[in-house]
C-alpha cells in the first residue's frame, strides 16, 4: 500500500512538473512570437499590437491550440495586470499643465467623442446585431475609447518634428486620449456590474458614476501625496518604489471589488490619479519611475494583446461579418462628430480639426483589456461584444495610424523654430 501511495506521489509530481513545463512553453511562445509578429507589423508601418493580436489568434484554442489551459484560465487576471501598468504609466505622464494649456477642448475631448460613439452604438447595434439596448450600451463602452498605445507615440513624434505645435494639437490629443479611456472604463464597470447583472436602470445607477469618479480621484490623490512624502524622506531604490506603487495599485482594484454593491469607487481612476499626483508633487521621481513602467509595459503589452487574440472565436467572428464592420464604421462617424463638436469655437482651422478627427480613431488598449470581460462574466452578449472589440482594433488601429502618418504633413503646419 505504501509503495502504491509513493508511486501515486511520483506520478503527481511529474504531472505538476509537466504542467509547469507546458505553461512555460506557452509563455515562451507568447513572448517570442508576439515580439516577432509585432516587429513585422512595425516594418509594414502598422501598429505592433496588430501583430500581437494575430499571434494570439494563431496560438489560441480556435486555431492551432498551442496555449496551455492554465494560461487561458488566468488570462483575465493577466489582462488586469497589464491594464494597471498602462494606467499607472499614463498617470505618471499626465501633466495637468497640458490640460490647462489647451483648455476647454482638452476637457471636452476626454468624454464627448466617447459619449457620441456610445450613443451611436446604442442606436445602430440593436438593428444590426439583434441585441438589446442595454447590451448595446455595454458594447458601446467597450469600443468607445481610443488607444494610447497607438496615439501617444505618434503624437510624441509630431511634437519632435514641430507639426501642429503652434496650437498644441499633439498635446490636445494626448491629454484627451489619456482620460478618455478612464471615462469609458468607469461607464463600462457601471453597466456590467449594475445594469447587466439584473439591477434596474435608475437615476441611482447613473449617480454611481460621478460618485465612483470623485472617490477614485480622492483616494488616488491622497495616496499620491502620501507616497510623495514617503519617497522624499525615506531613501529607497527606484525598483522598490515601482513595487510599492504597483502593490498599492493592485490594492485599489481589490478595494473596488470588495466594496462592490456597498460603495462605488473607481480603482482604475485611483491608480491614474495617484500617478498624476506623484508627477505634480515629485516630478523628477515620476519621470524616472515612468521610464521603468515603460519597460514593464513592453512585456505587459504582449501578454495583453496575445491573450485577447487567443479568446477570439474565428468562425463566430467571420459569421458576424459585414454587420460588425458596418457597426464599427457607423460608430466612427459618430466619434468624428463628437471630436468636431469638441473643437467648436477654437483657434483650429478646418484642416487641423480634420486631423484631430482622424487621429482620434485608433482603438486597441482598452478594447483588449475589457473586451473579454462580459464573456468571462457569462453575459449573453459576451461573445458578440468580444468580436466587435477585436474587429474594432483590427479596423481602426491601422486606419488611424496610417491616417496620421499620411495626413500630418498636409493638414498640420510645421513650426521650424
């Protein structure tokens, strides 16, 4: 009997080792192929995230099925990790002076284009895809955000070359895009946790949005001030500071989850406002820390987009076909109208406004981070929401990225000094 137990333990040990081996093999495939495909798409002047997305589709269970089930099981947690990293990085780079410098248009660009696109989704999706208005609202909050991963590098390049510098157009687009995603994620969280889970639509449900925004801002600012004081008075290596900031960011997300149904609070907004507060009160440190988070994002970005690609059911996506494409293009028209309305009564001429409308098209980061959440929650609209989210990335990321490169020199003036 003892020998049987011993043999069983040996077998269990080897199963554990083999399980770990297959997970390591999956991670190796994700990172190596993700990097290669991303580089190939970069050479083609297309966003690298598209290459990573296709990597996930190829490796996923609906194609070659080369990824370990354990990786797919923890995929939502890994995507949440990537989202925390990119939002912390965005907060550490979000200078409030940029918002003040650009003024009213920057504030409007944070939420007006997204609201227009969500409205467009609610109007178009029920007829095109046969879903309910509430499901269309959830879908709208998934696809309504622009992608900092696509936009920010493009705008930084324009700032370096002097295009659009006179009217601070790159700063306007970057500032708006940085907050746009947060606004959309808050709406998405409110819809999925409140309305879509059976709660009735009421003024109280809507009231949770500003409450979660305010509480998230307060929490992030307070912790940002505390960390600024701590880091000024206690000497720590920057790597230790990164770990502390990441740990607190994770606690924000955990706090939001534990207070669900009791007190609405945006953990993601707390993450970003904490970073912005550090930049405001301790700019030298924030700049150094931001560089370290940029390095973390290299790996997190690959995980995020490859794992989202792995969740895509190719047959289902192809069967949705033309209706999904029509929805995305129709919603882009609403988004452009939102950008145009945000720029009314500004110094920008018609060409510059046209460029802003093009530059505000690319999607990617937010859609990858939250697109699969309705499916993992078991919502009936989960599969179609994920399909539309991935399709939106595939259509708008190259369209916007190439559009920026083609039109920047013809639609923007260049400051030579």
